[in-house]
């Protein structure tokens, strides 16, 4: 009887050992899976951090380009307004000049309009269109009372 009891205990212990061994194997496998998941998540995190860094770099570069473009646009608009003012004044000079029957220019009055800049800018579009329609040359009387012909210069602005 005692040997049966010992034999039964031995069998129980072997079963427990087998169960514990199986549990250890499952735990080791779970631990290996968790380690692999951790490695995968770290790689994913690194990838996302790189993407965030690239987006941040892109946003900074874009903001710098936008600021530069705003400055260039401001300068372009100011130059365009100056050119329009000059064109308006040239148009006023040209329109104040009469022509003789043979088509040559008669005497010109060099009285410039003393109007306010806003009034000049308001009529600017039609003046620029008229000068553009003439397209090549304007005549202006110089201070020594001779006429000089000069081309109107048009400048094309492009992104730099």
C-alpha cells in the first residue's frame, strides 16, 4: 500500500512538473512575443518621430518661403504702384501735348497734376491701359525744350 501511495505521489509530482514545464514554455513564448511587440512598437515610434521631424522641417521651410514671398510681393506691388504713378504722369504729359496738322508734336505744357495720390491711383488702370495700347514709345519734353523719345520698359517678375 505504501508503495502504491508513493507511486501515486510520484505520478502526481510528475504531472505537476509536466504542467509547470508547460506553463514555463507558454510564459517563455509569451515573453518572446511581448519582446517582439516591444521592438516593433519602438520601430513604429521611431518612424513616427522621423515623420513628425520631417513635417516640422517642411512647415518651417514653407513658413520661411511664405515670409520671403510676402516681402517680394510687397516690393513688387510698391514698384508696380510707382510705375503706375510714373505712367499716369507720362500720360498726363502726353495728353497735354497737341499735334500739328502734319502729325508732329506741338508745344507741350509740363504742368503736372497736383492731385492727391489716391486720385491718381483711382484712374491708374485706364492710364496704364492707354500707355500699354500705345505700346512702344512716349515723347517727353526735356528741360532744354527739345523732345526726346524713350521706350517704356516692362519688367516681368518671376519666382526666384
